[in-house]
């Protein structure tokens, strides 16, 4: 029996959830088919999803078909929940992308496709809604070929009952020399061609495509048979256990559940499972294993490679983290570009609200929860307004109180342009630590990196590791706007401790002061998030769009034009373009399309304006100071950043 995980992906309203209902019905997983508009879809089991008619959470179902076991994950189709969708990609064996035969390839379809290719997930296409007026399956397949991949290949009528038809064999031969030779020789071995097709799909050299209508139940059973015959997996149950966490959830009773995909070996209740979190190694006992099917679950004593399950007992595990044999972390490409303040009634204690959001942050790390002690404010990061609306409902339903959110603002970041050395010294009475840090500009998107050239004879490895931990324990404020510092390599040059007087927290103080002192001396730059965009409009609307892009401080490549349309790609600040989709829809009367994906951070186009608007007072930030503390005559005294270097004990 093979066990494999299949993910469903689509742009909003392409019929993904309806398609999932049909798969579950035909595998006897559900007794009756639900519908999104009837608010009874099996996988959209949360009240929020049923009310809004969209998938918000990546929930799973179990299907049994012809002796095999399939875990089906229905992912969110709305861009605001892309982080939830991407985390689920990390545990998938195969993907099915649903494309509407009416609307064709849409913006989020392309985003999904790029993520699936980045993570090398073998993919099937199902062209849906072929029963609708205006549907054109052939045109949609051609759109897939032109906009997504030239390796899409129809299996409609050319693959059934494990027999690869001549037309499909010819297309396979066009992509492989050894198969071309077999095709020209007239090789008719059914097993040979089936195995070759399975391999090409698994390796991402060919992407099967089928047509139908999920709502009318046309083509779904045939596609299910094709999926069953064309998917293969190879998991080793005899190896040591290894897996990957793809989400964290909390049960109604507060129990923390860690959802894992087993990649190798077996895992039993009461076994110890090792993993890393925030640079520390943990080994904890599994107290319960649960298999989930929609909102229902049942306990089991053991799971094996290929299984998708939840465990209780892991207290510090993070989404994306490998467990057991695997220690690497799944890196999400999707990043929020907006920041918002949590607002709540004064009758609520701030710790109550903060505690709720800490739970939500564990489940969705992209929220990047931040507690601003000086302002007594809670800040989170989000993808858009729909996500904020959903969070309001989640908080009310799960925690029993109401919150609202301030107007989302662009999340700026800061970096440095020059190489500097920062010095930090912390020596009030009976405390001691000194740290020297080399700060160097990093490549865009590299984040904060750490290295050490400090000899252990000067500062022992435990203290060096402590400095590293402090640098990564939180984001650090830049000097221009107080926004997070990024794209910088920090190297520990030197450090000193005292045998008697160095205590917990001393190196934290010295490290933060060294970083801040270095920033004082550097040429600081303000960064803002950018979109990579793709806009498709009629030729008569192209001039308007190009003018809008320039006005928004964006740039574009030479447009690609056909007889009727122009496709424009380029790069533009999020701050000037985040609402352009509505404007485009208005003046193109819904005929234009736009896809915006996060394109990383780059130089801010209006630095002075943003600095003035933010009004950050670097000397008034209680969390950060660039001064150092020295000791004389039994008392500590403060030395300003521009005088501290001369007083350092290490030269």
C-alpha cells in the first residue's frame, strides 16, 4: 500500500473545494457531497470558511482508493493566506492545480505554479468548469502552455487503464531520446511506457492535464483513476524516523498539536523525538498521535513513512522544522509586507491579548508578533485586509474577546552601506562584558548573518554562542525609522568576560550596544518592499498602464504584444501599487489581469518623506542605546557612542 500526500491549489473560485468534495465522495470518504455555496463542504469545516465561502486553513482529509491511502490537503486560494498554503507545500508528494476553463490562468495560479516549481512538486492540471458558458478547455490548456509551462500534456483520451496511447507516447518521445528510440522502433510494452510516464511526471519533466466539471461530476472519476496509476512514492520504513512539521494548532482544550509528515521510519506513542528550535536542541516524549480527517481525529499507536498526522508532546517545535533525522527548516518565500497594530478595549488586560496572539503566532509564524514595551502596543504583520478581518473573527471565536486593527502600514526595513566596527561595553558594579562586532552590508534578501573570528582563548565558545543567540533573539531597530535591520553580516571580532563578575544578561547588554554603536557610525539605508508584477491588458490600454507604473516609481520590461493584448512585467514599490488591482479592473471593465508577487526589499523611493512621517527618535528608544557602561570608583557611568571606542579594554 502506498501512502502519499496530494495538495490542491487554485485561484479563488476556480472550483477547488468542489473538486475536493467529488474526490472524497468517490473514495467513500464522505457520504454526500457538500458545496461551498451551501456552506457544508467537508474540508471548509471552520465557521469562518463557510461564512466567507473561501478556504482559509490548509486542512487535510484521508482517502482510500484501490488499496492505497491518500492524504488530501485543500490549500487556501486567496493571496492573503499564501503563507498557510506555502507551508503545506513542504510536505506534498504531488499537487493538483485547478484552472477554470472560463477565466483561464489567473494571477494566483501563476504564483502557485512558481512555488510548486521552486519546491519541485510533481504537478497535475485539471481544467474545471468545462460545462459553463464561455468555457474553452483547449484555449485554457494553451494558456497553461504559454504562461506556465510548455511541458503540459493532455491525458484526456490518451491514457486510461494504465495504457499510454500513441499520441501521448509521441509527446513523451519528443522529450526523451531513449523514449524516442523506443517509439520509432514501435515498442508496445505497456509496462515500459507506464513506468516511463510515471518517471517523467515524478521528475517534473511532464505535467499531465485533464478536463471536466467538478460541479457536474464530469471527468473526476477518470482523473482519479489516472492519478492513482501515475503517482508513485518511495519511502523507507526501515530507516530511523524523520519528518517535517507543516503546521501547529491548538485543540479546544488548549492542547498544542504539531502536524508532521513522516518521511522515513516509524514513530510510536511514548517515543522520544528530537528537533531544533531557535538554535537549541530538544528531545521530548510523544504523548499522543492523532490521524485527522477534516475536523475529526482518532488516536493511533504508530505511524509510518508517508503518513500525515498530529502529535502532542512537542512544546517548542516550529512550523517548517525538520524532526528526527531532519534538522533543516523549510524556508517560506511568501512574506507579509504590511504591519498593523492590535487594538482592544481598555477593560482587557494586555497580557490576555498578548497571550492569545502568541498562540496565533505559533500557528502562523508569518504574523511576526512584536510587543512594543515602550508604547505598550502589539504589532503583527499581514498580507492584506482580508487576513485582518479573518483574524478578528478567529480571536472572537477562540478566545472570547474582540479586537480590531489599525490601518495597515508598509513594513520598511533598514540596512547599512558601509563596513564599520561596533563596540559595546557593559560594566556596572559587579557586572562585566565587552563585545566588538564587524558590521558589513549583505546582499538584498540575505537577512542577518553571523560569523565569528574570535579565538576561544580570548572568549570561550559558550559565550560566543550566547552573543549569537542574543543577536537573533529579536529584530533590531535601525536608526532612520526604528524599523528592523536586515541584509547585514555580523562578525564577532573580540570579546571578554570576567571570571567572577560576568552574569546572565551582561553579554546581551554589551552585544546590543555594540550593534547600535556600529549603526551610529554606518551609512544607513532605508529599504521598502517591492512587487514583481505581470499585467495583461488590451493594446489600447497599454499606454495608461505604462504611465501608471512610472507614476508609481516602478520600472518595466518592453511589453510583449499579440494582436489584441499586451503583457507588461516589471517591478514597483508595494506602497504605491498595493491597490492598483482595483483601479485596473475599473478602467479595463474587468478584462485586465494583474499578478503581484513579493519581490524582496530594495532602496526606498521616497526615503526623506518616510523618515519624516515616522518621526523616530533614536535617542529616545528605551530598548536600544549606543552608549556603553564603564565602572570607576565602585560605580558605573555612561559613555556616549562616539567616545566609547577609546575606552574599550580590548584594543
